[in-house]
C-alpha cells in the first residue's frame, strides 16, 4: 500500500509501502481495496486450444504443470509439461506463461518477465519439446529476449535481443543467426515497434514468418531523429531501487509529440537459406505509417497496411519479398480518420482478406482478394460490427456486433451456403468469444450489468458443452452491491446513453451528492450492458449517486456520431457532460450543489474541460493522468483526431485545458504517476503552473515511479481513497 504525507497545502505525495492503516482521513482503505484493481476482477477461463481444437491445455499447480483436457468430455488426458520432469541443464521452479507452436509439438515458456511499456516485455525464454521433454534456453547470446515468434514448422524462433537486433534460433542445431546488425537503443529498432506504434497501433511485434519457413519479414524503426523524453526515477518504496536513494536516476526514450518527427519505417525480408536481406522501397510519398505486415497464404504475398500522416487514407499493398515488387490492392479513405480496426484487425484467410470499413456510415466486413479484387460485403445494416472471429470449414463465419443497440454485443453465425444468419447469444447483454484455430469449438464469455461473466465451452453446433467458470463465489461476494440503472439524456439532437448507481438504501425523499464518471475518448464506451466492478459501487455504498453518460465521439453508434469531434476534441464532449449535469439537477433527490466529476487519462482531460466550462455547475473535480494539451501528446493519437498543430492551430488552442484555467470553477484534485510514459507528468505540472500564474491552485497527489495505470503495492486503492476523501470534503 501507499502512505500519504502532506508537504504543502496544495501538494501531496504518495509513498508506497506494504501496509497501511485500515482507515485514513475517514476512508477505510483496506475495505475499498476489495472493490478496485487488482482485487475486483472475476475469474476467467484460462486455457489454450490445441491446433486441432479437440483438446485444450491449462496451467496448474502455480505454473508448475501444463495439463491437457478433452474438449468433448472435459476429462484430463495428460500432463504435457511438468517442471520437475523436464530434461536439460536448467530446472525451473515454475513458469509465468507459455506460447504453443503452430503444430502443438513445442512451446515457448518464460520466467523473470520485465515489463517495458504497456504491451511489451523482456523475459528469459525456453523451448520445450513435448515429445522429448527437453527444456532448453532460447538463447545463449542474449540473457533476455523480446517478442519471440516461432516459425510455422516449429524449428526456428526469431526474437529481438537487448541490442535491438533480430536473432534467429535454429532449434534443430542449437545455433543462432544474427539477422540484423544495425540495432541501437534509441536509434534503430528491428522487428519490434517503437513506443508510439506499440501504444497507438496496439502491437508489440513487427516480425512475420513466410508460410513455407523460407524467410522472416520485419519492420525496421529508425527513431534517430525522434525527439527524446526523459523521466526521473527515484528509490521509492514499491519495488525500491537503492541506486537512486540519494540522487535520482533517469529513463530516456523516444516520444514524438504532435507535429514532431516520427520513426522512419521500412520493410525488410531476411532469407533463411542465403542469409541475405532484401529491402522494400515504397514509392508513395504520403506513406507515414506501416501499422501491420502479414503474409497471405503463400510466401510470395506479404501484405502491408499503410497510412498517411493524417491517418485518413489506408492503402494496402501486396509485396513479393523475393523480387521486392509491390502493388496496391486496396484503398479506403475518410473525411476524418480511418478507424484503427480497419488496419489492426485484418483477417487473412486462404482465398481472401476480411477487412473492416465504415464506408457506409457503419463498420462492416468486406472481402478482398490478394490480387485486389473487391469480393463484396459480408455484413450490412445500420449497426457496427465490432469483431470478426473467422470462418469455419463449412464456410460459415462468426462476428460480433452492436445490432441490438450500442449497450449490447451479440455474436452471429452466418451460413454462407444457405445465406442464413442466426444470433447464437442472447439479444441483451455482452458476448465475446475465443475460437479454436480450427473454428470447431469456442469459449463464450457472457455477462450483463447485473451478472458477472460466465465462461462456457461450445461446439461447432453452438451447443453448450459445459460451463468452465460461472464465477458463483465471486457473484455471491458482490451480491449486495447497488445495481446499475440505464437512462438517456438528450443533447444536440441525440439521445445519449447513461447509467446510474444509486446509494444502498436509496430514499427518494432525500438529497444525494452525485459523482459523474466519464472517459469520453473517441470510439470508447463506458455505458454498456456488461459486468464491471470498481470504485463506483463502493462509493455508492458510501452515500453517493454515481452517473455516467457516453457523449458524442464515443463508439458503436456509427461514423457520424463518433467522428463529429474531428479537429475539435473536448467541444461536443463537454456540451454533453453539461447536459448530464442539467438532467441531474432536475431530479428531485439530487443535491444540485453537490455534483462532482472524475475521469482518468482522456477522462481526466475531459474532467478539466468540463470543470472549466461556463456555468458548469460542478462542486468538485478529480482528474487522474490528464492530458492538458494535445500538443504534449503523441503524434499518432493526437493527430488522428486533431491533425497536426500546424494544420489546426486554433483547434489545439481551444481544446487545451491549459488555455481555460481562468475559468476553472470548482476545487480540483490532480493525481499522476511520476513515471507515466504515456501522459507525462509534465501535463499536470504545466497545468498547475498556469493555475498558479492565474492566482489559483489545485490539490495534487503524486505517485513516485508509477506509470499511467498507477498500480502495484495497493496504489490503485490509494488513488480512490484520496478521491473519496476529497469528494467527502467538498460534496458532503
């Protein structure tokens, strides 16, 4: 846990320790901790299907064993891996994770994971052969490896070493080949994305094997000219570093803020037999980003998705890695931005690609051949398709959509041969699925606002085989918490979706304080008919009404609703949040003088925008890890919605909380991690500086060495305990 120490009237610094008083400033931190991360999560069905989909594996005994089970009967078949029964020089106490080979004959396991950014990590990897029971280090050249990728035949593994170069381990011979030699920290990265690609294009690996194992294609990131950002690191008490006890250390990495230079990206292919590398030189001058590369069904088709800097033109190329010749096979454009799912979630099938596009005003699926032939849409309608799961051997395919309204997700099976479709999950609620590689079985995850997730194993006929996890004990634990109620608010000609949690023992004759929670970021959703457990329920138990509305710009309501915020972030979002305030004040049981607002990240940004709007009517505000100007944020995200500062100077000016400090109309609490690599602490400090210049101030709580998520050593509980204490002092 963390202990707070006051160092000035306006500045509080949290120091992480492993024990805390049960009550501090009137808040029972231990009790609150049970409702927030990491103690609030429901159990999941932790398993991996074997390639044929007829059996699955699951870790047991604290990571010491990997057991295989029959899908149809659920019966235990065998223990595939046991740390006490491996052959080799290295014996492990347990493993932290595993990755199966394509044929299921081998797996990669790892220990001593070291997190880098949100998705990336280094670890000590080992290769385990199921038949021989041999456990061997992946590399003797590099003590830790990053983003390993097994070849389709399971005989090679490519990874990035600590010198930013790609190495290929030849498992049959116990040898290694160095595929690149120009890697250099903070200059050249081979096969692994830079920070901004990882964060905003949701990827942690940029290496792909040819289907015939003949070559490895990869993206090179030249970030030499990208401006660097440096953060100070301290000894701290949560995972302390004694080296920084007297003098802070530093961490420097490349972070391109809006308008600055990005990494120069290029595609290369390393030939396994000749050990030669060939380069692909795209000639289109507008190409700024290459978010994805992936092979098609043959080794002469490498598919590359590219974007221009404005991210409103997606062009997909088919590349022959041997000849390096390429041709454009698909183009999609937008008046605002291309949705990330259009290039991040391309599915590569034997005869065609399945690609998302919102060209009709709603996100739907389209088939495009590898030669560039438009094979037409496979879904249509006035609703957004939100996931494509793939096609089964009989030609039927599955997708997830918001066809029953943006609050819900339903999974639909389409029979291509008969031209029929059927929903295989309830109309109301939230359904998602993980399919076996063969698409013959899947695990269904279903919940609604009142019901924790239930994981059910299903067969190819969409019949329940058995329940894998019903979360019965978890549901009983939270059975007495206040429920969510859904409502709508009118704003700007739209009916906005919202939910509300009323206090336990709600009495309509009383007047209640309200805390508004929102995220508000483009394409996001907080108002959904799915289970969630977090601080909101606990705060309601302390006497607060909690309300949330998804304003314009949020997702699953079509392109027009989402993209109306283009080049003017914070404008419509604020109007819609103020519409919620007006609605709340009209309710007879709401204390109109005791309405607060809170948000984290983009939600923190919108908290500052709303709290400084004219006649906002908030009595208090709490912003965590808030962006205070899009000029401080990264190129890909900021420019996707705002274009560059040079192209849209007035938009950047009017959308910045920094320019609105004079209008801040209520007490404010700011919280941030000092090692936030995403929304830098400087956002908060620059905002505080403007406040001070205007003769104003805010309370502030800093979390030493914590990143954007502020977790570890019970830090998350401290965030919400401090927030509760602040709202108690301002709203009660």
